[in-house]
C-alpha cells in the first residue's frame, strides 16, 4: 500500500521504502529510492508527456555514500526496480521494468 508524499512527487510504501521523482530539465530527472537508511538515484531517460519510462534493472545502484560500498545483486536490483515502477504507477506515471 502506498501513501502520496506531501510537497514532492513521491510515495511511501507500507513495505518500508520511499520513492521520489526529482531533478529538472536543466540538470536531469531521476528517481530517488530510500530504504533502511540507504538511498540511491536512478537517472531517467525521457519524461515526455504520455511516454512510458523504462527503469533498467542493470542500471540500478550504487547506494549513495556512506553506503556506496554495499553491493547490490541482480535480484535486489530487480526488486528495487519493481518498487520504483509500482510507486510511480501509483502516482499516475507510466513506467516499466526493463
């Protein structure tokens, strides 16, 4: 179950993670994923209205410092990608795991 976050384009899950879409056309858009005191950012390719945004499993990670040395295996990357997509779909965006 998700709850929309106030003041940002994001959602928190009853499963213990938070997903926020951040950035700007001047810098880049990304999804920020946080769980258990760790955070990572996933760069987004295209935010054209109506487009379907891919979340690439192999591009998930690394965690941001101070957890940058914590490895993510393929199954954890896939789980994070699925969490990101589920949260963005809850917010009404079109995302797919690739």
